[in-house]
C-alpha cells in the first residue's frame, strides 16, 4: 500500500512537471494577433485543381491510417486482455529454456511481428497511393528494406525498455516502478541525442554541401540568428520521395543544417533560406531538448501509471499472468501503453502544433519577408500535396503541424501587426 501511495505521489509530481514545462517553455505567442484581418482561405492561394488533388490524397491516406491504427489496437487488446498473449510469450521462449529474459525479448518480438504483419497491407496500400500521386520514388525492394529497418529499430528499443522494466521488478519488487521510470527516462534522453548519429544514417546518405553562395547564406543566416552550426549537409531524399524539406539536426558543436536534394533541385535560394529560418527557430528555442524532456517525463509517467493500472488483479488474471513481474503480463503491458499513447495523442499534437507555430513566427522575425514565407508555404503545400482543408476532428487529434492555409493567414497577420507589406 505504501508503494502504491508513493507511486501516486510520484505520478502527480511528474505530471505537474510536464504541465509546467508545457506552459512555461512551449511559448504561446501566435503570429495572428486578436482581431487580425486574414483568416484561413484555401481558395485564395490554391487553385481548384490543387485543392481537389489535396482532398483526393487525404481521402485515400487518412481512412487507411485510421484502419491500420484500429487493427493494431484491436490485436494488442486481443492479446493483452486474454491468455493468448501469455501463451505466445511462453511458447516462443520455451526452446531456449523459457527464462524471463528470453520471454521478454522473444515475446516482445513475436507480439510486435504479429501486429506488424497485420498492418503491413495498410502500409503497402499507402505506398501504392504515394507512388500514384508522385510522392514516392522507392522501388518495392527499398520499401521492404525501410520497413525492415524501422521494425528492427522499434523492436530493439522496445525490448531494451521492457528488459529494464521486468528486470527492475526482480531487483526491487516494491520500488521497481521508481527504478524503471528513471532508467526509461534516461533511455529516452540518450535515444534523442543518438538519433542523428545512429538512426538518420540508416535511411539517408548525407554529404557536405559544396561551397556555394547558398551554403554561405545559410551559415550566415544561422550566425545572424545566434545558432551555432557545424556544417550544411545534403540528404539524398530523392531515393525515396519527391517531397521537399529541410531541418536542423544534432546538438551543440554537432548541429547541422540538412537540406533535401529535392529541395535544392526545385526551389529558389530565398525559399530554402525561409525554410531553414523556420528550422533554426526550433534550434534557437531548444525545441528538441524541450521535446526530449517532455518525452522523458512522459515515459516515466507511463511506467508509473502502468504500474498502478496493470497491477490490478482482474486485469492480470484476464491476461493469464500470476503477477505484474510475470513476463506473461507483457502483452497486457504493451496494450496499456498503446492505449495510453492513443489517449495522449491529441495533447501531443496540440503541443507540437504550437511549437511549429512558434518556429513560423521565428522565421518571420528573422527574415522579415512574409511574401517569401507565404510563397514557401504555397510551394510546399503543392509539392508535398498537403491536406489544405483538413477534417477538423482528424486534424485536432493527429496533426503535428498547423495546416498550410492557417500558416499563410498567420503570416499575413504577422505582416499586418509588424507594419510590413501584407502579401
């Protein structure tokens, strides 16, 4: 009982810390002041053909994504809320002696493989749609390799966290949740810092941009913004997509500006500089560090909440486990985490949209060129076939960025508020 009381207190403290970070560090300044004149109007900046193409793509991808999510969650529920998951975990580990480590490692692999195979047709359909609309340039061989890499990375990280989780239960049966929450939070922090070094190169090749006026201008832009940048890299994104993008990667002395080769081949230096100005806003505001801190605290909260919820005897009995420390509870743990993640998605999306809006304001403040910003948004919206008139419920739950027409209207209102010429 004392342990559960301590867990409730710890969960409250962690959640308060997350709320404090979001309120204080996210920053809620918007580009559109109260009473601003411009409102989102897709027809003002996009042709009827562009709007129709955008809606057609969304009508194919979004239901497919929702069906995939539903199937994944139903399978997780079926395995976690019945004895089937426990039977699979026990069976796959039996040839190697059936120890708890093998149950966790092989059980997590088997459960993930079942879920991935069930959703693979939805991924293949999405790839087919992206090819039909000219957004994907991958052959099926490269697509298969990418799916395999993503699966291996995801399963590897999940297995590591689960071994920590179940190992903590054995080392400290009463306070394992505190140990596991701390270590899992540390893994999230380490993963965030290692991502540019270990994960990004698994999917793209990077090379330094040759000396050019654009390279010099991008480095000068970063220097003017007070953001230390070590290099400007080109990513061979055209092997996979025609989409346009750029971002700032890394931390401190390893921070790099990364530009897609598709962007270099199709856009003007002014448009590229405006995109990079937005990405510099993320670096300037330490958004990756902020996101890492929120993610680490969120992971810790998930572990504690999982302990409080999954420790309920009726759930464990339904899952075929004798206790939470029994690896047979693995499927139940994964289902609880998946369900919690889905419930938190709207909050995560809201925070992400606000951070992206703040980076837009930063780009406008840095370049003081709303006309190019609007042109950049229009060109990206067309090239990437963005959802220009999104379904509001889908947008509220899943959208990580403000929609294109909102960003354009915000830029016009920024120009009005700052007495710049409004395009």
